[in-house]
């Protein structure tokens, strides 16, 4: 499968048009402001100030912000954004060492330790800078950082691949690998692919290396990557690595590596993924844990990890397309990814719990032991702010995940209102999703079209140029050959449905979630009052849309009211209620409170 | 209420006779062996050995073992046990400093820090040594340690109460307070009561003191004790303090302090106690947390904390008797306390989870992060082995909690097969409890008898000298005046009953536990296979006794079988099973596996 880049796709309206406007007009501006206030942009000037040392991964924050800016500037003029980007680029290029090295922390504060401290994110930062440089270059925004990062990549190649005189073999946090593949794609220079390949294959072969945490599995160092068949360790590290593995497997036609990637994907989606698409369930190191260990209130489920899983789905589809990759992409996108950002575009979640009890939060405040405490409010850029600019760069590039080609076929994988030219035909989508099931696809030209049937749809009605047609579905795609001007009206059956977790997910036994189309719904105390764990939904038969600040569905439910005693022989008594459900991604926008996804 | 000491009560048969035999013949011996192997007894010799430093609380382990030995030797001859006790007592007395001080850690390794390090358990150890000395003295076993500890108490009185030149005001771990009350009761010397009172009242008035953890609430230092109306901080510390507060309130007739104790009791039993009687639900500092926060798999519920709650119930009943204190005592005793020990009497639990999933254990083993890991196997004496000798001393003294007097009335609070003389009458109990509801009480003499009706009993049939009598029940006690030789046959209705938790206990919403008499039952995978979270019990109608290594009840249940997918639109299908339930205290005696108390 080959995708159409977002720069060739225009988002024309609806849900994602609004989201991208908010992204470009609020989020990216606000992150800039907060990065400035917290000294991140200042750090790029590389002026030593012992009192305000940058964090070792601040370069990557700036890089992802630059990539977000590039993705916006690729599509529209914004002089202020351009000027801010130029200043940061200027600082980085000016301060790059003659050898090509750049790291605002190490070269200023610990030059003697350059490439000596494996866990400290040096190559991770380099990777994000390379990604930013490629994005800026391909957006036609800037070539200076591109040149600088090629020089840096050459220096890394020299030190790690040719001389092998660095203090470690592979980075403690994968990222450089996938960035080098992007640089290879952009420059065509084989050495970057070789270096990516080298970093991938060396991993897990040097157990003598220093670990930030005490266990190799955290860094995916427990075995050579081809022997890694289950997703282990820090989720973002793991997924960034798997993305690069999938890239290399595809480019080199390496079947064994592709199979390894598929095995990792299966382990994740069959055993280690939240209903929201979240991964990395444990607070202990933000890691994958054991199969079916998916706690709700203590879900970690980092926003970056969700974005990474979406990227991984896309990369796997590029090796050998299957509808399932797009189903998981859709689940991750509309739930965990979007939950990472507040409705106003200014606040962000790093951790995305699937359940909230206010007292947990208050209690932990009281004891000042916030380490293990899920937080019920998004904040504007935090200490470890990898997620905010990761989200903005991703939202801005959403156009890349809609259209694709496979052989002669033109695929529509996501129903996002947009238009493009693909395979010689003009294609345009008008979509109600995620809140409705109606989609109109207009094609002008010849196209062997494949329209994905979402996993959640209970059926589809189809009209071609106004005439009812029985859809021909194969492998979860509707097949229709278009020639000339054709309007395809699809009406995917959408409605509230119960979803049940595997019985081994012991947090969810006896409970069920409610989905509406691609959306996982939740109940909040803002709509429904106090404790929500005692809410039982017997049937969704009477579910109906209701007024609300967000998309709201009202369902008949009951609260199981117990006696006042701590323990009683009296069974709780059901009390009828009209339960309001909203999309999970809309939660925590109306003050602190309880939230629930899994109901009795 | 005044109790009859266990030394005046003979346990005549049944459940506790067996338990005490195991205690005296296996547990106390085995703990001695393990304490010897781990260097605890050697430490009493006070020979400096930098490579094998004792822990700061080892004196208290030895003290509780000595108290266990005293409680056994009070009732029977055991030369070997006596010789071991004598050796330890000799070591302690020989090494006591001329001033009276004794601490096997501080006087040998940090003499310059004697009474300078508040969190380091010095007065806690002194308290346990005093308790042991009183027990040995009152058992007629030994007076040397008694004399030595009086001297030590006098020294503490001098330093903390008279000169006030120690480095702190109150101990980081309460225990000395209740021990001083025992010494006051034993010697009649007012100064020990004054000192106990002083330690209680000074607590929470010196916030400048050094804390082991960063928050005063952990040590009950957040306010003067009379202002503490809710149970907070480290559960064992809290309960040991409350016990002493209740003692002092009773002795001094201090109504305000008694009310504070009652308020603390209410907070615990109404909001912070497991169905097993466990308290201190959090792994973060073994603490009480916020109301209704009672996680099952990550229950902390230390064995010592359960024993302490039993003591607290007894002390409160002594101020002003109510049946509820004995109900909670019974719940704690038959569930959390007894779960602390293995069936063979050799292994012990420090932490008592209410649910177990083997994979949690294995996973944590794998990652070597055992800190937050509940363990599914009892072990023979561990690093922090406060619980094993606490259990042995308590089991040996169980006779103290059966009979009591209040005014002219003779109370029977627990139905444990035993005999005694009380209020001029001979009283004898034959009891089937905990496995049956039949009890026979024989009285010879005059007694205004009060027989407690257990909270779990669904009714009681009564015969006096073979003749059916309608019981006269007031405040949960059957009242019957005895004169001469009388046999009272009670048949308390016993059977499996569902118990529901308060709706605010969100871990248990939609679930119910099964109790049989005083016993909380559980299911283990040893009887029932794999995951038990998906087990639903609709009714207990068909419950019947079944064969098994332990008391076993078989009930009709169903397992909710899901599809193999991680998430599915298909509801799980119930599969009929015969579920075997055993007493919670019998769990974890047949290898590692899953365990469940709360069922769908």
C-alpha cells in the first residue's frame, strides 16, 4: 500500500477541519508560548546557565514543534509562525558543532560525555531533529536545518557505524532509526538506511550497556529484535522501534522482519491494548505489562504511545494492507489520541486513564505522592512535554492516512471530509464521521475504488449516482470500479453498541463499554453526579441523542444503591437514571470529577 | 466490662485447641529456629559485628517471641522452650546498660545516637520488651526481665518525663504507651501511667520532629490525639496508639478521650475496613487511605494491623461494652488474623491480599519490582518479621476474649470451647464454631448470664436443660439467669449468605462476597482453575458441604466465557460450574494460584 501525503490532500470540512484550525490557531501557538516560558527555545541558543539547565530531551520538544509548524506552513502562510520557526532553526544551525553534532544539553553542560550516556536521549533528540528537518524541507519551508541535520546524520554514521567509537551501540530510546529511514526516503542516500538497519539489528546484542532502569526489557534490549515476538518494556520506545523495523522490512523486502512486526502487532492488539487504543498500561516505567493487564483508573496509556501505535498501523499497512490496521488506527485516533488534548486546544494529557475517581486525585494531593496518581485535568505543557507537539504534528498530517493505492486499486481507509487526486482520478469525501454514518464519495476519472467498511458498522446501504446498489464487499472493503463522474452515497449503520472485554481482562469482568461508531463513550460526573462505578446499563434500546456541550447520548440505566453500612446482607437496590454519555475524548473539560467507561 | 485472663481459662477442644497445639508445638519452635538462623537471638548478645548488624526492630521480634513463650509456659511445662527463653532473657539482662537502657542495635552500633533518632523504633522495642517482661512475670515464668524492664522504664521516665533531654518527645512508632499501661496495671506504680499519658498527649504537638516519611500523618503527628477523629497514617502505628488511648481513657475515666477512640473506631469499621477485618489498605506506607478505598488485589492489610484492631475492640469493650466490638473482633480473628498463618503453622503472611492473580506475581518476579507485589505464598520469617510472633502470642492468649463480667452480669462474647470460673460460677462452653452454629453452655452456680448473638446468625433456637425456651434478647445478648446446674443449648442459624459492600467501595460494585457464619469464604484456582474474576453466583440456594482438605462449600455458579478477541460485540456466555469455596484463612496452602472473594 502506498499513501498519499497530507500535502496533496485538502481537508475540506467537518470534524478534522475544525480540529486542524484549532491546532494551527491555538495549540501550536500556545505550545510555542509555553516552550518559550519554560526556557526550551532559549536553550537552543546554547548559552551556559547552570541555574537553568535544559532537560536532555528538550531538543526533541523543539523538533516536534518545528515539525508541527512545517506541517501547517506546508498548507498556509503564517508569518509569525514562520518567524518563530526561523529563529529556532537559526539557533540550532548556528550552534551546531563543526563536526555536525548538536545537542543543547550535552555540548553545553557535559561535552566530555557526548555519546557516552546511552540512556540520555541524545540520538532520540537527533532523530526528532532529523524528522523536523525532513518535514521543513518537504514542506518547502526551510532547507537550512535539512542541510545541518544531514551533516549531523553523517557524523552519527561516522561515529557509530564506521569508527564505532561512541560509548554505546544503540540509543536508550529508539527514534533515530525511524528518522534515518525518513532521511533515506528524502535524500535517497543508502547510508541512512544502512545506519537505521544497523541500529535496529544491534539492539539486544550488547547487554553490557548501561541502563537507565535496571532491566533490559525496558529498552527492548532483552533480545535481538528478530527474536522479540511480544511487545515489552517502555511503550513509546517499543513502538518507535517497531515502526522503524516495519519501515526497514518493507524497504528491504525482509519477510522475517515483517513477520516479527506482525507478531508484535498481534500481541498488542490481541492482549495489551485498551479499548481506547491506549498501550503501555503500567505506571512502573510506562511499560507494556503482561497479557490482559489493563487497569482502568491506573491506566498509563501515554498520548505519545497512542500516536506511535497509529504510526505503526500505517507502516504495517504499507507492507501488506489489511483493513484491521485501519480499524486500529481509527480506534486509536478517535479515542486515546484525541483525548490527549483539551476541547480548547490548550491543555494536554500525558497519561490517559480510562476511569477517574476524584478522591484518588485529592487524596494523592494530600499525601503529596503524585507519582502514581492519575490526574483529572489537562495542563498546558508540563515537565516532560513530549506529547503536546507530538499531537500537533500528527493532527496536522491527518490527511496522510485517508487515501492510498495498492496496485491498481485506490483505497479509502478513513472517512474524513477531504479531496485529492489519486491514481489519475479526482476523489472527494464528505463525511459525517465520527458522529454520523453517512458518507458521500465523489470520483471524477477512472478508479478501481476500495471503500473500507468500518468494523463498528452494523451494515451499509449504498447508492451510486442516486441508485441503490448492493455493495460488493471483500476483505472489509467495498469494491467499486469508477469511470467518469460518480457519486457514491454510503450509509453505514451507526448506533450505540455494547462492547465486552476478553474474560482475562479482570478489571472489566462483568462490565461492558458503550461505543458509538468509532467513539468509545464515557460517563462523567459533570453530567451524572458522583460515583459511577455503581451504574448498570441493562439495554441500549432507548438510547437517544441529547443536548450537551459535546456529542451526548442518553441511555436508560440504574444506579445500584447500597445500604449505608460498609458491609450488609441487603442487596443494593437499583434506582433508575437517565445516563448521559459523551465521547471519551471529550472528558475532563468541565472541571475535576469522576469518569467511567466500563459499566455493570 | 472486665475480662477473665486466658490463664484462668482452659481451652478444652475444637478449633482453638487444635490451633493452640499447632502454635505451641510448631509455630513458636519454627520462629525460634528462624530467628536463630537470621541472627536475631545472637544480636541479644550485643557483640559488635559490622558485617551482621541487627535491624533496629529486632529486639521487638525477640520480645514478642518471649511473650509467646510466656503465654505457653503459663499453661504447660516445656523445658526446651524455657531454656531458650532463659538464654535470651539472660543475654538482655546481662547487656542492659547500668542506667537501665537496652537496645541491641543502638548501644552497640550507634551509642552516640541513643534517644536521638525518633523514627528508629527504640521506644517501640522498649515497649515490646516491657510487654514480654510483664507476660513472663504474670505467667510465673521469670522475674529477671521484669526487674530489668522496670529499671528501663524508670530510665525512660527520667529522660523523657523528668529531664526531657532526649532528642525527641514521642516515638515514631507507638507501642511504648500501651506497654506502660500494662506495667502500670502489673506494678500499680502511677508513674508508668503518667508516662503513657504523657507520650499520648505530646503526640502531634512537636511538628519539628524528624519524620521517617515526609508527612506527619504517617506517624499520627498531624494533630494532638484528642483532635484526631479519623484513622490516618500507618495502620499498626495508629492502632497501637488508639489501644493505649482507650486504656488511659478507661483508667482515668476520661470521657473526651473515650469519645475520640469511639470516633476512630467508627471511621475504621464504617469506612476503612476490609470484609476480612483488614485495615491499612495502601502499599504506600502501609497506611489507612481515604474512605472506602479498599482495593482487593493490592490490599495491604498487614497481619499485625489485624491483631491490633482485635486488641482495640477489646479495649473499647472494656470502657463501655457493646456487642459490635465483639462482632468486629470475631470478623478480624477468623479472617485476617488466621490468614496470617499457613495451615502447617510454619509460614506467615505480612500482607494479606483479598484477591490474587498468579500472573501479577510472576510478572513482578520477572521485573524484579516486588515492592508493590502481593505474594501468593506464606514464608517462614522474613526481613520484617513483626507478624509471626505477634500472631503466636495472640493465639496463645485467645482465652482472654471469651468471658467477661459487666457489673453483676457474666458475658460470653466468643463461642470457643473452654471452661473457667467467673463471678462465682463454673462455666463451660462446647462450640462447633466456626464451622457449625451449635453451642452448649454449662453453668454450675449463680450467674446473670449474657450470651452474645453473632451478627451473622439468621436466628437462634434455645433449650435450657433440654427444654425449648424463647430467648430473651437485648442489645444482641441473650439474657438468662442461671442458678444451680444448667445446660443451655444454643443453635445459631448458620449458612452461606451474600454480603454486599457499600456502593462507595468501587472495587466491589456489582459484586458480592459469601460468608458462612463468621467466615469469609473465597475461591481458589486449586479447586476451581484459572481466572476467578469472571465467576458469577446468582444464588446460594444449592450451597452444600463438600469434601476437601479444608472446610469446603460447593455452590452453583457460572463462568462468563468471552470470545477470544480482546474486545467483542458478543456478550460473554455463562458456563455452569460447581464452585468450591473455602475459608479465606485457608487460602494459599496448596501452591501459587488465583484467589477471589468478591464475585459477580
